[in-house]
C-alpha cells in the first residue's frame, strides 16, 4: 500500500508540473551581476558567477571569468544575487498542514525566492516526498523535516519517548518538533534524550515556560507568547535568559506576520490587496474572508475594540520590548510568516522580513535570519546560507538591492535551483478566476 501511495504521489507531482527530471546539469553563468554574499554586509559589484553540477564553482569580476562553451548565460546587469531564503516554520500541505495544493505551494514559494522549507508537522509521507523530490531534481524547495509532534499523551513515558526518538532518527527526520502538553519532567527527559541522539528540538515552550526551554537547551523556541510572559513577569530576569539563549545558541522563530494577521492588526483592505493573493484558490480566499469577518465581530464588534483585542495589541507591543532585549543580547532570529489565513505561500516571507526590520533588525540582519541563521540551525552552513564557491547553487536574483530596502525582496527576477535557472514567469501560474 505504501509503495502504491508513493507511486501515486510521484505521478501527481509530474502531472501538476512540480517534477521535471533534468537529463544533465548544464553549466550556468550569471554575468555582470551584484553579489550579496551574506557572509558580511557588502555588495560585490559587477561579478560573474559560474555554477556547475548544482554548485557554485567560481565568482569573479565580470570579464575575468571564462565562460565555457555551451553554458546557459543569464544577464544579471543591474540585479542582485543572494542565497535563496529558507522558511523556518512551514506546514506542508496535508491533513495537518496548509490547505493549498502541493504544486502551487511549492511554486509560489520558489517564485518568492524561498528555496528551502523547514516543515514543523512531520509525517512519514513527507520523508517519501523529500526523497522523491531529490531523486527527480524536482522544481521544489529543499525540505527539512520535523518529526511527528510530541504533545500531550496520557500513555506517554520517557521510555516511549526514547524509542520514538530512535525510530525518527533512523527514519531520516532532521529535527524533533515539540508541540506541548508534556509534564516538565517528561519534557526535560525528551530534551536530554534528543541531545544524546544529536537531534535538535524546535517548537513551543514547555509548561515551565521560557526558563524551562532555556534550561533544557531547546534548539529553537517558536512564537511570541513565552517571551511576552517572561518579559512582563520580570524584565531583569528576562535579560538574563536572553543572554543565556545567545550563549547557548538557542534560536527563536517568532512568526510575526501570523500574529499581526491573526490578532487583527491589519485592516481588511490591506489583506485583500496582498501581493500574490490572486494566486490563491477562490475557495480559500472566501474562507479567509469568512474567518476575518467572524474574528472581527468577536474582537471589534461594530468597530469597537473589546478588552480581549486591547490585550492582544498590548501583548504585541510588549513583544517589541522583548525583541529589542533579545537583539541587544545577541539572540539569533529565524524567519517565517507561518501558514494560515491571509498567509500567501512564499509571498508572506517579504511581510515577515519587513516586520523583523520594523522590530529593530537591519535589512542585512533580517536577511541573515532567512539565510545564514537558517543554514546554521539546520547544520547546513557548509552547504548553503552564503554565496561562495563550493556552496549549493540555490539562489535568488532580485531586481533591486534588498540591503537598501528590505521590500526589494519582492522584486524577484528568477531563481537558481540546484544549478538550474528558472525565470519567475515560469513559476507563477495564471491566477485562478
């Protein structure tokens, strides 16, 4: 049955246009472009980048790099080339994930310069997807897979948790996803066993809050609530926790855009004019509108803010203070808009990066969250995250400099995926009617 399901999945991907097997990987050269290497805040002007076999082989001044006969040549004049972005809190399409069609989800991410996805709700089918996509040189982002979630379970025991961790590691999952609900003792046991097995743990803070997550050396703490709570309880102790996070290389992925939308911080008019929204299926756009209408009636009936809405808005202000404290302490941030209502796949990354800048990061630091920091957390820093010889040729070519204005990440000319040039026009489907 599993083999049959895998065959059906592969067939569906081919029919949907996701999978495109390449007979060979030709040499690709992008000439006379501006390189944003992300290893430091700089732009290398008028460079030629040569890629072969899915890797960056050479970077040099335009006119100094010899272009092999038969190479695919892309004119990068006036454009900016940087590492592809990695969404670090994605939910792949499926029963417990985003409702978008798989092919559309992948293509919209790629069209937005997102060449990697860290999936936060693991399933054994995702392992087959990842392996199939890699074998077929598919037109899809690289997948980094979390395990099936660890959450409240009355039958859970430390022995059971260890057995699951061993099974998940042997199956090929990249990290452990913790959703919540275990007792503090169970959580501490889970983290200790994961550390011994070399598995990073990402997810929600435990019942013991931010302090418990930091003490157990959780690898990545998601969302904003534990930081708001800790900072409001004792800002002095929170500063100590932030310093400890920085020292222990504990990252955080806040999903700022998801909160701004879910807690109704944006007017409906703005949401209905989001870039990329026309590519979302009409049934989903209608569902999003119905959700917003019901939510606004609950939180702001007749336009009057309720106490609950006022508290949510105050919480986001409190998080800005917590964010500044973490930034000053040297905590490393990750980037993702999350998935949900009015989160357009791929296009939401620009919203998230903009919010990171509004919260106090420079455009360079915001881009690092989606490149260098992401690669470091994934243990892929030798493979991706910066633009340098030997690194994977997963890149995005922009029409304007994102270091001057983070909004320029929207201006995607095309991407390089595993050494193949793909213009953005080939990625975007015709908007559904």
